[in-house]
């Protein structure tokens, strides 16, 4: 199963695509979508939609997973991130892909065994699970891949009846 993982963001949105294969997980692609801070909110949302749509078309995921937004100290930022997350969900739905949200603690627990793991622990485990030998350019990439890995493990557990 090919899974698109999303770390929601407005100025910078992380994405990662993995293949969940019988013998393990394999990285297909990861990166970030960055929008211009000087552009109008609507234009930034259009850019996110267009880039997510192009990513879906090029990688053809069968499922998508995203970190659920639970808290933000800055309400203005939280609203913009929520708008971006909504655009991603709509874009996936338009492509016929269900997108599942996971709490940050669920993702951390699944990937590292610790629901309160630090970013460095998540990055280490994501790299290990995907057999990567380099670091991540940005945290957003590892966080998006962690969401995809969480979904892959959730689907395996569901098919086994766990």
C-alpha cells in the first residue's frame, strides 16, 4: 500500500510518501511545501492545493495520514494551519483518497514506543524504520513520514484483527 503522510503547516507543510510492503517500509519521496509569507492567505492555500494535487497525481497514494491539530499557542497561526489542513483533506478527497488523522501522541507511540518522544527520537526511528542513512533536511519531512508509518502500522493491525 502506498501512503501519503502529511505534517500540516501553512508556511511549511511536510509530506512523505512510503510503500508499506510485506517485508517492510520503503521511502518513495519526502519534502516540504513552502508558501510565501508575503502572499495573500487565499493564494497560499491555492498553492498548497496545487502542489498536493500534483504530488498525489505523481505518486498515486492509496491512503493518506495526517497529524491531527490539537493545540497551538498562537491562535492566528493555528487558524491558518487548520485552513491548510482542510485544503489537504479536500484535495485528497477529490482524488478519492481517504485521509486519516492521528493524534501526535499516537504517532509518537507507534513510531518510537513513547507517546511523549522528542523530535530527535522520532527522526531517528523514522530513519531506522525506512532504512535511511542520512538526516532530514527539515523536521516536517520526518513528521510527515511518521504519520504515514503510523497509518501503515494501523492498517497492518486492522488486517490482523488486533
